[in-house]
C-alpha cells in the first residue's frame, strides 16, 4: 500500500451534536430540549446519506450555491427545524466539525510510513479550513473535492482524478469511507474500499486500527 484515500464527513470528521446545535440555537435565541441536539444531528446525517446518490441532489456537490440551497432544504426536513434555525445550523457547520478521536494519530502514522494521503469528498464548500483548524492539513497530499473537479462519487472519473493527483497505482491504494454506494465506488477503478460502520460522535474512535493493520502498521 502506497496511498490511502479518505472520505471526509463521518469518516475523518463529524459534528459534535451539542456544540453544533447549541451554537446555532444561540444565534437565534432558541431553546434546545434535552436530547434534541443528538436527534437533529442524527437525522441530518441520515438524510445526507440517503440523498447522496439521489440524482436530484447530485448537483449540490458540484456548485457551492446549489449546495447552500440544497442543505437548507435538507435541514428543514428535520422535525423542529424551520428556515431561521436551518440557516443558523448551516452557518455554524464548519466550526462544529471535529476529527474523530483516532483521526490525527492515524494520519500521522500513515504519513510517517511514507504513505501518501488524499481526501475524496462529495461536498460543495472548501473543507480544507477544517483540516487547517485542527493542524491536520500537513498530512494531506491532495484534496479531491467534487465541486472543484466536477465529478461526484461514485463516478469513476473522481477516482481517476485522485489517482492522477497522487501519482498512485489503484491496486496499491485503499479507499476508506462510510457510504457503500459512494465510497465503495472506488472498486470500479481497481481501488479496494474499506467501508466503516457509522460512528456519530467525534469523541469516539472511528475504527482506523483496521486501516493501520491493512497498511502493516
């Protein structure tokens, strides 16, 4: 293995429910009931996952303006989230994202072994700010973001773009993600995929010990 590609949301990073929902509610003076933050965050994650390969939503990952409108619409499908609250949740999205408990150590271990690292994400905004905020950008050799390259997972062209950006060989590359339909699409170009079960809180371990084992670390 010479290269590892990672998905972004719910793979390397996740939103802290209390911080995210609490910060957004504070912006509009809204009260948050007990357990509501976890429910909103969970519902949002599930809605994004279920619409990820929906043709009606693919355009959101190719255009930042479409992304903003689409995410606001998704947020308003959640019980108790009206437009003002949806806007506040969208506004605080980046600051509430945090790496999983084993993200930093995993990236550091892989990088120290000389393994090149890439992030391949269906997203409509520049997620590099999240890596920089947590000092993790130094480990990433290439960001392949759908809205920048013009392709959306599982389109094989996004994987080819990633392989080219990292001068990688597909059969010596691993894709790590959380969505079978999107991240598992890498196998179409010969890149094995490791799809990890959902872990909701960034305070938890993501299960990257499996990645290190496959890398022989």
